[in-house]
C-alpha cells in the first residue's frame, strides 16, 4: 500500500500494486519493492511541486538526479546507485503506463518514457520471431551503470551461515536454498507433496528417479508465497539434504504432534501461531540474524547466486544451469559466467607457466 501526505491510500498507486499481484502475477515481494519506488516518485513530485500525472522529460531527468543524489540537498532520501535508479525508473514507468491505460495519465506521458530502437546485434536469447522484428522499446531515461556480478559466498562463509541456525527446520531451509537455488517465494510455497525424497517416486506417479523437489506455482498460498515462473520445474537434491529433511519431519512432529494439518513444508514451530506456513518476510528476518552472526551480508537470494555460481564454475552446461534456476531467457543465466580475482590470477599464471616451459625446451 502507498499512502499520500494525509496517510490515506493513494488510489492510483494502490490499484497498480494490486494489478501487479492479481493481474500480472507478480509476487508480493515484487509488489512491495515496486511500491517503495512508486512512493519515491510521488514524494519527488510533491516536494518539487510537480503534477505527478504530467511530468515533462526534463522534469523526469531531474527525478533521476534526485534519486541518485538522495534528494535536493542530499538529505531527503538515501542516495541510490545507478543500477538502483534504473530499476526504480522501470517501476515508475510501469506505474505511469498503467495509469495511462486507465485514463489517469495522458498517453503522451507514457509514450515519452521510451523510444523505438533497432537492434543491429541481437543479444543472446533474443527471438525476433518469424517476422524478424528487431525493434524494441528502450527507456529514454537511464543512468550508465557498471555491470556487477552477483554476490556469492565462498565455502567458509556458507558454513558460517549454516552454523548460525538454531534448529533443524532453519538448517534444512538454509541448506535447501544453498543446494537448489530456490527463490524464497518458491521455498515458502513448497507443499509436502512436492518433496519426493524416496529412492523411487514411481509409486507416487512420478517418473523422476532419486530425491528431488517439484517447484509448482500456486496462486492462492495463504502465506503469500509465489513461485516466479509459470513453468513447473524439478530439481534434484543430495542424499544429505534428504536425510536432513527426515530429521526436520521428526522435529516438526515433536512440536505439532496431532495438531498437524498444514500441507506446507515450512511452518511456524517456535512462534505463534504454531503450524501456520512461514511467510517470505519471516525468512528474510532469519537471514538478517544469520548475517549478523556470520559477519557476512547474506539474503535468501545470495544462496541462489551461490548455487548458480558454483554450478558454472564446476563446468556445468549453461542450458542445465538455466533449467535448474528456472530462467526463461539464457540472458538471465549469463550473469553468472563472471570471473573473480582468482580466475584472473590463474589465467595470468597459466600464460607465464607456458612461456617458461617453451623456454626450457
């Protein structure tokens, strides 16, 4: 929900966030993130005495500077990085286009946010279709932002995070995220029927062998968890993770006993109301504590980045990585093919070694 200066719900902004979840099928977390950026836009318009429905291109350029610098005097909001500003402009542009479709904003306002661009060189994963269309809409307002590889944890950092868990449920949750690359909404949305951890799942009507997890999108989860992808996918898991799940089941039964009714995998065991499914924001709170105790910033999505990076560095084919992560486009997977300092050092050392060998001959 976005509130106006009188602490009343902003009708257009709230309608946009509602549409994101129930019309566009976005997760509550995505809607919450977009909501904060739309709120920043409305704040900028009010403090700048600008009608948010009719900003000019020059005024929108001032918005970019306002977001980047942290307000007019650097004190109104937290200064934002170029990458964050660009993501914010995406949310704001979507909001204004939504309002234009409903007659709340002049059509020309939405049109001036982007311009047609002909693609001379097609990016990886781009499909021009049978017509060969190479024209896309490009944002008119963007900051130059360096492409940063996603943050991931080394083995020692991952072990420190796991060590910070205080019960079997939390350890299984953390190990599951590190071992499968699930998004937090996907993990919280898992049902017990999705966990096929027997040597053979044929009696369950499943054709996949070995322990694995089925990731299925369910739009009516009571905890608001939502799988991002509309396409179901199946992820193999290690025998160690399967054993840890069995330990968690015993812990769960010891706490809930005969009151057990929830179909969800992850439920409240140590706070009221017992037995209700964990919410994604509760998992985020868990990772905030784990970050403090491990001395390293980690979020559920850091686990996903760590899983993907290790797959790539182990030489796993990119198509396989894409399937495991549930990426629709290979472009999304390409960000994990980055090099760190150890890769650069090894490459230079390899060249030097080959020259020494050639000289010795």
